C-alpha cells in the first residue's frame, strides 16, 4: 500500500506534538509495510526519516523529477482552487491567500523558487506571547529566525487585502496593525498563516502531481485544503486526522475561518481519524460529522531508552507540584492556581511551579498575588531540554488541568519519569490511562484533594508509579498503527 | 444418590460518598445514603423481589424438593429494612417454607478474619443473632467473606461450633481431588463444602457471554452436565452471588427462565436430588482432610486475597482501620462501633484494587465509579476525619 501523508512539521523542527506524532505513527506504519510519501511545507535538512520518503512541498526539485503532466508554467491558483472545491472558490480567506501567493510569485520569478524561501515560522498552535518567547530564546529554527529578523533577505509577505475580513487577524507578532485591533479572534496564530496554508495546498498539489497513491492522509486543518485537492486529482480516498480542533485551542473564541477549513476537510474525507473519543465527540458536536465516520486511534509514546536517573536537585524544602505547558486558556492554568490555594490549607509548605508562558501568564501572576500565595509559586518561564527533564524529575506530582485537550502527551512523559500525574477528564489521554488521577478541570476542590492525597499518602504515590510504569509500555505507536492499517484497507477497498 | 447444593450470597455495602480533603474536619457523615438507597431499590426490583418470587414458586411447586441456602449480610438486612422492607418480608416468607437454610457469615462482610480475631468472633455472633431473630434459624454452617479460607480460619470457625464451612474448590488446593465430595477442615471434624467453580461460574459469569462456545446455556444442557457427574461425586456445590439473577445477568438474558426450568430438569434423572448444606453433611460422609496451604477466596482468576490487599493502598487502608480497634472499643459507644465496622466492609478495599488490565479500559471515562485511586483517597480522608474529629478530642481529654 502506498500512501501520501500530509503534515505540517517534522522533528526536530516542531512547535507542538503534531510533528512527534507523525514521526511515531509513520515509523510504526512503515514497519507494517505501508509505503509513505510524507509531505511537509519545508524541509530543514536535519530531519531523519529512513522509514519513508520525506518531501518538502517547497523544496526545489530537479526539473526532470517534475512529473510529465505537471504544468510547466506557473499554475493558476484560482483554477486549482475551484477545481478542488467550488465552494472554496467563494471563500474570501482562500481567495485572498491565493492572490497573495500569486502576487508574490509574480514578483520574483517562478513560484517554485519562491516557495523555497518561505520560512516555516508560522506555528499554528502558538499564541503570540509564546511565539515571541520562542523567537527570543532561539527555540525557533535559525532559518525561521533569519526570515523573521532579516526582511532584506526575505521580503515580507504581501499583506492581505484589508477589505477581506477573514484575514484581519493575520498580523505580524508584536506589530499590531490598527486595522486588526478590533478582531480578537485568531490572535493566537502567527502571521499570514492562512496564506501559508493556501500556499502549501498549492505547492503540495504540484509537488505530487502524477504520482499514484492508494490514499491521502492529512494531519490537522493546515493540511486539509491540500489533502482535499490532491485526493480529488488522484481520485484517491482522503483520510483526515484530527489531532486538535480550533475549539480545543480557543474555546468560544474559535476562529471561524479555521473552523470552516476544518469542516470542509471533514466533509470531503472518506474517513476521519480522531486522537481520542473525547475529540471524536467534539468533532461530532462542533461539525456535525456522523460518529460512524470517525475512528479513534490513540497516540502512542516512544519508549524512553533509559529513564533519566536525575538526582533530585531541589531548591525548595516542601513538596513540588508541577504545571508544565503553555499558559493559555486551553491548558487551564487558573484551575491549577485555584487548586493550589486549597492545597496550601492542608500542605502549607507545598511549592507550585507553573512552567511555560502564554497570554494568560500575567493574569496568573496577578491571581497568585491576589490569593496571597506568591511565596508558594514559581514561574520559571518556558523550559527547554534539560530544564524540562529536571522539572519533571524534581516534581512530586504533575498536574495537567486542561480545559480541552485532544490527547495530551505530557502526562505520559511525566509518567516516564516515575511521577504521579493528575489529568483533566477533558483530555484524550485520560481515556488511555488507568493509572492517573482524573478530575474535571473545573472541580478545583477535587483537584486539590487529589494533590493533597498524592503528597500525603506514600502508598498512593507508590501504587500510581508502579502501575503507570507498567501501563505506559502498552501505549505505543505500534498499537496505533495496528488500528490504522485496517482502516486504510477498508477505505481503499471502498 | 448424588445431590446438587445451591448457596446464594446476598450483600450490599454502605458505600462511601466522595469525600475530599475539604470535608475533613467538617463533615462526619461518611456514607452516600442516596446512592445506597438507590442501589438497594434497583437491585431489589431487578433481582431480590423477582428471584425470591421464583424461588418461592419453585419450592411450592416441588413441595420442597427444590431447596436452597442463603447468606445475607447484616449490612444488607439493615439496608433492606430501611429502603425495601418488602424484600425482607419475602425472605421471611421463604424461611417459613422450611426449604431454605440460612448460613452465617460476618455481619459486616469484613476481613476481620485476617486482622482481628476478637472482632471477627463478635461480628459472627452478631450475625448469628440477627439470623435467629429475623428467620428463626440457628445457623449450623458458616461462610467467610468472599469464601476467604485457610487452615487457621477453618480451625477458628470449627472451634466456634459450626458443623460446616463453605469454601472455594480451587484447583491447586484440591489437587487430584474432586470438588464434588465432602471434606473436613485440617485438624478438625468440621466439614468443608467446596464450590464447583466450573459449573457455578457457567451460570454466574458465562451465562450471557455470547463469545462462549456453550452459549446459549439452557437449563436442559446444564442439567445434562450435572447428570454427567453421576457416579463421580456426592454433591455438586453451586455457590454464587444472588445478584446473578437479574442483576449480573439481566432478565433479558433469560436467566429467570433458566432458573424456572432447572429443578424439574435436574429431577428428570431419578438418582439426583437437591439438598441444603446441612442436609449434605448429614447425608454424605467426609472423604478426608482438605488442607489449605494458602489463603483462598472465590475472587478473581488468582482465587486469593489479592483483590482486597494486593496493593500498597489496600494494605495501608486495612491496617489503618484495624489499628483503630482499641481506641474505638475504649469508647464503648455502640454508634461509633457500628460506624467503624461499616468501614471494615470488604467492598471498600475491593474498590481500591488496581489489577484490571490497562488495555481496553477506554471507557472508564464514562463509568460512574472513579477508579481505585479515588476510592483510596476518599477512604483515607474519612480515616483522617475519624481520627481527628471523632477520636482525637477525647484522647486529649483522657490525657489530662
């Protein structure tokens, strides 16, 4: 079986869990004999994927590799778009994005060459504050950084026509255009994301034109337009894989344009894959997709080669309760703070670490102040690499109070450090974990009670850790691939 | 002339309410009265009332040739009287037929046998008194909580004067022996009746399992299996939870029709009859001693006590509750004593078990039960409150 997989990122250059998930999933699929062409917007050259054929949509290919039936001239994006979906052609967001892409291409010769220079610095899951911090701490790839900081070498992308409301939110980080000030929705996205999504759709379609695939598998909304168009052209079935919904990231502040792209992908798909039952029911609720069209394939984790034998390097005397993640609406940081205040009534020397950054961080600092528990809180900011390892290995309990979490890999990581974890029931990962404490994100009394119990009862800690150690061995990507292959087969057979 | 012996366990615990850290020191009502009432009424409607009705009819129709035995825990009787008194009435009616034997156990369905023998004895006495009072019978036969048994427990019960005890017919205990004979406890004359777990579980667990090769299980088929043991045993002991009828196996599975037809089909073989445990030991001689080299129960694949103390949480909770014994007794307060004993009910510890396989448990999310860890947390918070709010103040006063 030969498939085309459309992704948005691939390790090591990742901004969230999607790239890691794609790596795990494709590795396990390849072990089952699935032949994969994996297409991402941009390749950096550091990717390591011996198990499949990794393609960059924007990477220049030798002309002889261009399929014979590929248009030799600049493609007409409008034609591509209308062909993909007549409804799309009336969608202002796409029209604008494609116009922008075309204008840019026209300016600098061929579209193909131009694509090469598009830095993949647009991180679909990051809010502006986090994004800024990533840039300043150098976590973002240097290529992208150069693109950011050096407008000379990479001329800024053309601004979208301001008459088109759908693009008003697409503004440069830290550079609020007055015209965009009214729109609060979508501010958690990077600059010109929509333009890049459309551009990806366009170049991806060209990149694989003439190739034969049994099916097309597209990961998350950014790749859905590309998936719809490629599947249509190839006459192949389309599988769309939902790792998170716009609703998860933004709640009721959801961006309606993204919601619309999600919906079109879901409607065109032969089959939908959700990373959890939680996400499956959310897709059904938000988009009305019939439940029997949606299959659940839980994520896996990579087995850690050796568990990091960190000596506990504590700076505090009391037990440590850890929150680690983006400090945004989706991650529920305020419930962590509220629970902390209640825990301190029982365990006065407990220390709470809120590691990460995001648009809610200032509010969280203020809330901690207001509750009078500043002395018990630490805000170390965005952690990386060894810092994350140390945070996990010196914590007594890890809490993920997410308001809406399609899957959530961090608790599994905490478990691999032998840490007890508390996860919200509004997370996909809570479906696959037995040996974690579970709580509704809003039930701060119960969350506090669970934290207190973990800190006070060694038998609880010991049992959680021992069982979890056993359990995470069974949450692996091979299990995911085992579920996915029969889905592929049934989709291909029609 | 071989026999079939039916024994049904009737038990409902006092379940704890979700009891968080915030409640410690403030809330001294530990049990979920609403839930307990609901469960009891539900089980009464689905199982106790219709099953009792079936049993009564069968007894009347066969003129007592169909006979059965029950163990009904004290905590179940308390709750029936409160929430479904008609269930108690129908058990009394069954007792009056003379074809029903009542078996003793601990009033609180506790694990006291493993922790506190004085306490164990008191809970047995309390239960025996209750059975006499409610049903007018003095039990001759004993069953320990969840058929938990070892030689030490056997000797203890024998020395209390019981004539027989029920236990699990575990393979490694029986070894080359058959469960279908009467044995004696190691070093005592007390008889042991061993459960035929194969045939018992065919009804209790596999009856409605469509993946089972023998599905559907008809009364006719089951009677033939029983008759197949002719000449190879004295008694087939069919021991199970009473909730098998209508609750574990829903009415829709046909379990009541199965029950309805079974006695007549068993009687189609002229050699076979049905006896209660006391009648069994009066008729059949013991074949020999049956020593238990380990503690056995009827729970889980392992048939051991790991269902209640297999992990560190369970062990902690159990040692916590039993360590309160001296302080509780010193108070000489019957209300407090009853409270302490309700907290000893084995179900609390069963809820803390972490053995079920991690795979395929995806829909725990929707389960009304919140899993072993929350069960432990609630229980330990209750312990904390009991220690702090109920016991500690008085200890202080005594100290002065």
